[in-house]
């Protein structure tokens, strides 16, 4: 197992741990952060895509069953993998900053029942969707580390699924916050 493989597994575990710790902290304060799939069951389309990415990179590292052409590297040099690790690390740092900016407004999914205030400060003054940008950056970093067709396809599918989710969230935010959200959209880009 290479240093890049070990680091990518650790980075993934850290990313998941940050989300779980944040959700647990909010649950102790009486806020339900995990509302994924409550307003639209099609949110669960993300689950098999993320599972495919996770299984693919774990299968390549630990030798789990996987059709070899799917995990065969596109290139032999590991130099892009170091850039991928830097991308994963940067994504985790910005993700943590986004969670801090979010405060108690953080939700996984659309919370129509208990929406909190519109967050426009901190990292949200640079991007309206910094968490999604972090996820895409993180998984693009995994692609650079593992450099195979399975992760490439999964990252493209994840990008499409996230964009769909962003459009759904924007529709909700516009209906809930109105002119305040319109003004925010004029000042801050959707992604970067």
C-alpha cells in the first residue's frame, strides 16, 4: 500500500468524521442536521454514486473484487496523486471553515420544516455552495490519486447529482428568503 493510498483513506475517514461530529454536536443542541431524503426520496440517488467511489478506491487499495479494467490506472506516474492529496487536504480545511460559518444552519438535505437563517458570511461570502465545492474537490483529488475509469465516471455522476441538488436548494431558498436570497445571488457566485 502506498503513502498516497493510506493518506487518501485517512482523508476520507476524516471527512466523514467531521460530518458525523458536527451532526452529533447539533443533535445535542436539539437541531436535526440529517434531513437528507425527507423532502424528496430521489436525494438517495447520491448514495450509490458515493458508494461506488468509495468501493472503487478501497477495492484498489485492499484488493477487493473489482473488474481490473475499471481500476487500472490511466497513467503510471504518481506525481498527480500528490496534487490530489493537496486537493483533498484543502477541501477538508475549507469544509471545516464552511461548517463553522454555517453555525446551526447546517443541514444535510433540505429542511423545509425548520429552516434557519440565510448564511452569507465567512466562506459563504465567496461561494454560495462551498460544501459542495469541497466535496467535488475532494473526490477530484481521489481521482488524481487513484486515476482510474471507475472513479472518473463516478466523479462525473456525482457532479451531475450535486448540481441537481444545488438547483433544488436554490429553488427552496428563493421561495423561503425571497429578495434577501436574490441579493445574495447577485453578489456571490453559485460555485466559485
